[in-house]
C-alpha cells in the first residue's frame, strides 16, 4: 500500500481491499451474477460495521450498500431492499459537489424499484429531482450518462401512468445522443410508449432493429415487447414464441419474483385464453 493510499485511507477513503471488492461487485452485476455481487458488497458492510471504522469511514459503507441494493434490485428483489435504499439516500444527502453522483444514482435505483412496486408517481418525483440536480453538477463532472439514465427512468414512470406520448417524446429526443446500452434502453422505452398508444405495428418494427446486447437486468425486455405487439396485432403464434423466448431469457438471470417474469406469465395466460 503506497504512502498516498495510506494517507487517503487515514482521511476516511475506502481501503484498497474494499475498492477491490467494489470492483468485483460491479463486474459481477454486469455479468448478471447478482447474488454473488450482493454477497461481495455485504461482506464489506459487515467488516465495517464492527467496532472499528464505521463512523470514521462512512463512505465505504455507503458504497457497499449501494452495490448490495443495486444487485438485489436488478435481480428482481427490489421490494426486499427498498427500506435500505431509502435509508441510504437519506445518508448520502451529506455528500457535496461531484460526490453527489452516488446520491443521484441511488435515487434512480430507488425510483425503478418504486415503479416495480406500483408507485410511479413517487418514482417520477425522484427522476425529476435527479434531473434538476444534474443541471447543477454539469460544471463539476461529466453527467451525460447519468442524465440519459434519469430520462429513461422518467419515461418509464410516465408509461406506468399511461402518459405514453410524453414518454415517446423523451425517447425520440434523446436517442440521437445515446450510445450502446443506453441507446438500447431508450429504444425499449420508445417501443413501450408506442404499444401504449396502440401503435403496435410501429412498436413491432422498432423491436426488430439490431440492438447491442442488453445488460442482464434487461433480459427478456425486447422479446416481451415484441410479444406484446404481436399479440395486439392478432399474430398469436408468433406472440407465444417470443413470450417463451422472453421467459427463457428472464430465467437465465432474474429471480422468479422479478416483475418481468410475472408480466410474461400474464401474457402467456392471455394468449392461451384467446
């Protein structure tokens, strides 16, 4: 451990071995290994909540809690960590300057859990708070990726409230500057907003574009969107095929309690009843 690292640690920064744990958790989340990622982060929390260090070095616990809750939520267990997310956001309000990007990321993660829990109005408030705060951080740090995530989240809250036209405007207005996974997630928002307006043929055409690989937490989203559009267009056999593909994609990475798994099962039930 270098002299600089020792100095930073003495002033309250995370120790290098904790940074390594966070790096592991980050990559495990990207690989869809959510339970392992959560366990890695919670090991850091447990280590810091002993008799030494918690008050002296709270940012370490905050970062670990962030990774633990984001892993659980991505897996589909957001309801189980919602209270923990709320407590984390409250503690992170102490941060200032560019460090507040951790707070804003935590608020967005909570907003997506609120959507899944049927509380889209509260989620919309969260997304709009994040967007307002980002305008004050532009001169301190790069925020465009977090801004696009916040706009996607806002669009999701609007779709959950049947405000599909505004969600479509958000998607179309920001797709030109989005890249890779962010572009794919905005396309997913566009497809959802079109289906919500009854424009199923357009939604189906959008869903058949070539997309970069979705992150594991979005498994089954595009297949489900295609299945919804096909079912609405009366193409039942194709809809069932895509719905089963969506279910297989979900089962690869997501917890059985994930809301998307329930959506796929509900669609398959409607198809069977048709």
